[in-house]
């Protein structure tokens, strides 16, 4: 398999949050993060919106899969400081030791 590079547009969650929650007087949001190791960066861009996130799902890899990705222990500590705690831990990849 060969590696490739994709260019994507990035926008802070705080910028789009008012639009996606328009019409909700008290939004209670479930935030699913799938950012290839950059979940902390996304949450850093959610400053004013984060209090409306009542639950989130994050994929934290025990083994680093991407360059410069956040270590899972650091990510769990960060999430805890933001008021989130784990409700479950589930394997995503195979268990073949690879």
C-alpha cells in the first residue's frame, strides 16, 4: 500500500457550531471525533462550544499510527480535565499483534 497526501479545509468547531445548532435553545451535542490523532486540536478549537457537548466519542490509538499524533494517555488526561470520563473502551483494529 502506498502513502498519499490529501489537502482538506479546516474550520474551528466554534465557527460552525452556531450554524449547526441553530434553532436549539439549549443544545446538548454528541461529538464524534475521527481525526487521525488530532482530536485534541479539534477540542482546542471548540472553546465556547465545548460546554454544550454532553458526550463525545474519540478514537485513541495505543500505538502511534500517524506522525505527531497525541499520545492516548495525554488525550485521556486532557479529556478528563475538560470534564469527560470514559464510559467504555473498545478495540478497533485486529488483535494479531501487528
